[in-house]
């Protein structure tokens, strides 16, 4: 990452990124962040919203963190009437580059860590980096809650980044389209609904979805089962495997499945669990989800 105030850094030999990537996993601990936050080519991406509206006092930011709130920075947009879509590649790459992130950086995403829905901002941005072909990305497990509890350094102001160019190479296999879901219905590919059970059963719905119900044949893995709001921690690989087995998804077999929700937010929590923690590389996310699927009355709803 490049910082406007650190011009002299160009003359300092940087440690290889591989030194960090070797011990960085999809989820990193607060201790990992405390140890590496100031390292060259490690970017702490603070996606918390309403930071200044909290009671954190005069030191509300993470040391070495650059701020880009999930809800307001431009991580998602409405496309053809469907909310919550990933922006065009050149647009999202421009956003990432404006944060001082280039192709050599390892990015660590930090949400508040309050619950699975809020944590979904981190998993959605994680998926965005992966979709753009940037594999050097992690999430701080437990977010700010764990960082603060571990005595992470707090500062008065966030980093002011120096814009740079962020290269990308789209990985289409990570994103399912409506056509892919239609094909899945024909082939019997597993569809996993990451919404709360009431929405899955058609007892309630999101305001952005036209009608109650789910995609026919889908199974339900509520995103809330994958994150502990009490302990601020994501589900372990063993828990992910057990929950997947309960709904008939065999992670070990690497079978294809498509996860969805209303707008691809909660679905990203489930995608992260199955693909990154569970190791099923054939898990794909339908970011259009029920908002796009149900918009056409001709498409079947169960």
C-alpha cells in the first residue's frame, strides 16, 4: 500500500509478500493484525460504518487502517433494477485503487464483528477481491470487537492513502448468473438459500424481493448459524462441515452448489463458509439472488 506521507518508503527495501501470505489464512486473528498491521504490503481495510457516531472517544480507528465503509463507499450498486450488485470491474477496481491497494498488497478486512449480518459486509468484500482475481485477502475474525479486546492500537485518524492502480482478472466461476441458476434447476445442482428460515419458508420476505418463497428445491443454511454474535467468531471448519452435512452438501466431494439470499449479502457469508473455510472450490455465489430471480413472474418460486 502507498501512503501520501510516506514518500521515503520507496527507498526502503520491502519484505517479500510471501512472508506474510505464508501465515495468513482466510481468517486471521487480532494478534496477527497487531503483529503485521504496519508491515509493507499489508493493508488493513476498515469497512465499519458510522465510526464517528459511536462512543469510542478520541481514538476510534485501527492503527494503519484505511477506511472504506461497506454501506457507503461504493462496494455494491444497483444494476438494471437489481440492488446490491458488484459494480462494473473498472469501477470497483478504481475504488480499490483509490484506497492505495495494488496487486502486491495483502488486504485484511475489518468489520465491527457484531453479528453474522454485519460480518457479511466483510465476506462480501472478500468475495469481491477473489472475483477480481486478488487472492491475497483475509478477514479479521471477530472484527473490531476482537481487535479492541486484544488491545489493538487505536488512533485518532485513519490513514490517508495515495491512489494507485489495482489490476484485476475476473474469475467468472465465482459468480453465478440467473442463467446458471436456471441450468442448475435442470441439472439438479444443489442450491443453498442463506436467508433466515422464515424467509426460506415464505413466511416473510425482504422489501427488495417481489414475492415470498425460495428457488425450487433449495436447501436452507441460515447465515446466522455461521457466526457467533456472543463470542465474535466465525464457525470452525468442523462446524461448517457439520452444518453442510445436515443440508446434504458434501464438502469433501467438491460437488457444485450455488448459494443465494436476497441481494448476495447473506449469501456471501455462506459462500465464505463453504468455499473458503469448508474448502469446496465449486461453491458459487448468485449475487442477483432472490431480488433478481423473483423479479420475473415467469421464474418458478417455491
